[in-house]
């Protein structure tokens, strides 16, 4: 890379359990760039996300998240955002200058992916129904920021990652 050139960046957005982390790691490897998970960055700096929600509320978490997204974008690489990052207008504005991939997943395919728990917005009786409602609420923001969409419901994650890496190379 020549000095002064912006680092190669690709942003992954999408609902919880769409595969942003597993696909993102593979895309980063294919492109030879770092992988940055902004949720992990926030957790490392401020503690577990469920605790941040419980102690300080969602608005405070979104502020921390926006700062983590800005830092990650300045570093470059494949940047995976938490499912709700796009609800923040400041975060959406940060994404405007970068190629953004929306990962989608069907309600049917997501059911087994949610088994791990640890997602504060899905606490309660029917996590799949809560997931679907949250996804519907956020869909317009995902579409607003996305340049391209890939569905992760049925195809192998490596094939999806290869297709995303090929798409990103075409953008350069």
C-alpha cells in the first residue's frame, strides 16, 4: 500500500446471528487484512455488553459502540458491527464512505444459531420471535447503509466469504 492511501475496508452489518463474525473472519483472511469485531472491542474496553445494557442503558452502549466503529474504520480491515449498530444515526453516517455488506438470514435458519444466549435484547420466552421483531424494526437501516446483500441461511460460510471477498476486490 502506498503511503497516504486509505486501508482496505469492508463493513459487515446485519441482524444478530446472521454470521457476521464467522463470515467476517474468513473474508479478512481471503483479503489479507485484519478482522475487527466492534462488539468485542466494546466488551474488552468496558465489560460485558449485557452488563453495559443493564447498568447504563442502550443509549450509553450505542455511544461506546459508535466510538469503536469510528476507530475500527480508521484502522481498516473487515469490520463486523453488532446487530443494532445501524440504529444509531451517527454510526450510519460513519459507514457512508465505506463498502457495506448486509448479511441476512431467514427466521427458520436463525433458530439454532440463537441457542448460545448472551444477547440481552433476546431475553424472554420466544427468542426467535423477538429476533424477527427486532430484525423487522432495523431492516430499513440495514438497507439504507448496505451496498450489497448476501444471505447466509443455507450456503456454506466459506462460499459466502469467498463471494464477498470477490465483490470487495471489484470495488477497488
